[in-house]
C-alpha cells in the first residue's frame, strides 16, 4: 500500500467534513471513501469510452463483472459497440453464416 | 458447427436476452476458465441469477470451458494493457482453437479486434444471424433485442430493429 502527503484545498476539506457528519466516519476514512468514489467515476468513464474493458474495470474496482454491469445500468451509462463496430460485426456475421 | 469464443460481456448479454440456450444449440460455443470464473464462480458468490444459469449450461456440456496457454502474437499482446484477464484469455482461445469469431460487445475489446482484423460478432448481430440461419424465430429475436436494449447503445438497438423489420 502506498502513502502520500498532500495539501487539501478548503472546499475539499468541507466535503470531507460533510462526509464525516453524514456517514459517521473518521477523517481518514472519509478521505479514502471520497477518493474511491472519484476513482470509481473515472474508471467507469474510461469503460464507457472503450478505454478499459469490462474485465479490467472489474479488476481495478475489485468488483464482479455483474456488479459493473449493474453499476453502469444504475447510472444510465451506455456501453458496448458503437455503430462503427456494429457495421463490421454485421458484415462478419453475414460472411460467417453464408460460408457455413 | 460454427465454432465461437465468447467473453463475459457477450455471455452475460446473451443470457439476459433469454436466447443463450438457442445460441449454444446452434453453434459450438467456447469460453475460458477465466470467463467461467468471472461469470459463474464470482457471480454465484454474489448470488447473481445469470451466474447460476450459465453454470447449469456448463454442467450440461452445452458450453465448453477450455484451458488457454496464452499464445497470442507479441505484436497484439503488447496492445492488451486495457483488457482484463477474461478478454486476454478469449483472445488466446481464438488463436489456439481457431474459432470463426469472438462474441463480445465490449468496446475496448472490439477496438483491439478491429485493429488487428480479428473477426467479432456482437450479440445483437448474432441474434439476427440466427434468424437468417432459421435457427431462431423472428418473434423470439425481437423479444431478445428488447431484453438487452438497456445494455447496448441505442444506435445498435435501433439498427437491430431495422434489420429485423420492426418499426
């Protein structure tokens, strides 16, 4: 596990205090939780854009692939092939069954 | 029978579409130990229904689980840093047993496959292919597309409806 020291801006400190109050946790726990939430959002953003795969996303966030699928659904994030990949897939599918 | 390799994304979406059994009867479908671990073992630990369903299909030998030796050409392997163990194992399986295509709807995986011209079919197009092959009735295909609508991009769902002749 790595450790870092950093200066926290005042507005972020307010956020940490809010979390302490609402979640009844200590300062370091609150900070870790906020950091994780930010990381989760960032990783899911990469997943949505096709910069991380489903398996890789699940490994980084230490969740099952089902958890990830459920999480993106909950947030209304759309994933999967775009129309560009679909066009290629359609062509391959046609060639595959015709050559059968 | 046409031989296919499926990743976790493709497998789960086909399970959710309610036609996975039809797919397994129409094609020689293969997954890896890593995909089994992701979709069955870890899924069962979290009590996901699809995990139990997929596990049953493996137990009935409808879905083959294969070992992989991770034989991927080095020029492709070095581009897999954005992929997890599941996708990398399926890529290896493609090279090792010579599947006709990889079934996946994972955009990061598809981008790599596209780059190296490795054939892939997304679940929606597999469903349509089965209608064309007459191994799946059109009505069942339409229902399947509706079931996975929430899990795919709207543009692909709309295209599937057009291809199925649905307004």
